C-alpha cells in the first residue's frame, strides 16, 4: 500500500451535443469472486477516506459489541438516509430502545436530503441511523453514551478493530466524518475486498447479517424517491450490496461475481453510475440503471460516458 493518494486517471467524459466539455478523473478497482484483481485504473492501493461506504463495516463492529438491531433497523444503521418518514421512525425506535432522545445524538442538526431547506433536526441528518445505533450499542455494552464519537471511546475502538478485520488492511488515518463520527482511511482495494467479504460471509455471521439487512431493506439505506442512489442499485440487481460515500466514493459487491470500488477525484457523483456499469462488465454483469443525463433546454442533449 502506498502512503499518499496520487490521483486517478480519466474515467468518464461529459458529452454535450456531441462535444466533450468536461472530464472526471478517478480510480477504480474490480475484483472477481475470489478476490483477485480483474481490473484497476488509477491509484487503488493508496488510502482514501471511503466516507459513508465505511458504514457497513462500522455496523459489523457494533453487532460484535452487542447491538441488538436487526432487519430494517440494522439497515438504517448503515444508511445515508434521505430523512423520510420511514427513516425518522426507525431512528425513533433505535433511540427508544437505548433509552435516549434526539438530544443525545452527536450528529449535526440538518434538513432532510430529500427536502433541502426543510425542517432541521438531528434525527433528520443522513447519518442519524448510525448514530442512534451507536447509542444503542453503548447501552447494551455498558459503555457511557457521553463522547461516543471520540476515537478513544470503547465503542469506536471496537468499531475500528472490526473495520480492520473485514477489510484486511491497517487503518492508514482516522479523521472526522461529516457527521462527527470517526472515518477510517484505507485503500480502494481494501474497500472492494471488504464488501466482497460481507456478501460471501457465512449465513448468521455479523458480516452477512449486515449485508442481508441492507439488501432486504434497501429503502432504509437511502430512500424511497428517485434520488435514492443505493436503493436503486440494490433493487436493480438481486443480491447486489451497495453503499456510496461523500466525495465521489461508491462500493458494490455481488455474491459469486465480484466487487467494485470507485473514487472520483473531484468528489462529484454524476460519473459514478456509468463508471460502475462499465466496471461490472469486467466481471460479466450488466446493471440496468439510468445514469444522470446531460440536459439542455429541459431535454437530454448528452451523456456522461465511461472511458475506464
């Protein structure tokens, strides 16, 4: 593993009226079902912050520590949710089980992703499911809820240990995620390997329990509207596990097929879908999900085209 991300290569170009007007650079790695590298472009061995793509691994750590949540509530623990009623209700259930209130959450006050400028509260923050699950884990493990986002808190130590176990690579750096919880840096190769481990884990294991919850309840991972990126992916291909992260990160895995991890250098998301679709072709899989169109005058006049 190299020490510093050196930047990626050209992965996608934006075509408007037949003219290439913009480009997206980044890195992508594709693994087969056995974990061997089928394709890699850019810098896939240097550490990056996977941002919310970390959440399924963090949930594994919480389960190991005693988190009782299963099904839809466990999927919510892995979510970057859009602040819809099903998500607010789920956060309420987790907080009630923990004997906590919204005021105990340490994620910021925010409006729902699905309703920019709408009502603001901590439970509407897209990471409130993870934070509620962290509070419940602390209650069940007998740990204090105060300071639960501190990297030295026993909860975060347990989570970090689980992340290393799943991705099979040391954490290169620990930062503060947008929600205030720790975020761990490792390579795209490790990110893809970790997702593959989740879908290939033995039934009943903590890893498989997380993967099964997310795939059974994809609407809890993202949302119920057209902007629910991960939900659309998991509904489009049976068995696929998907979790995106801020700053242009996406990871997916399909049991018996392989895994893909992507980082777009400029942090934008519009190149992720076409690059992901092209990457999955490397392992013989077609993903039928529309990409973001290039518009002009209210109609489509171009595309974001993969060149990976």
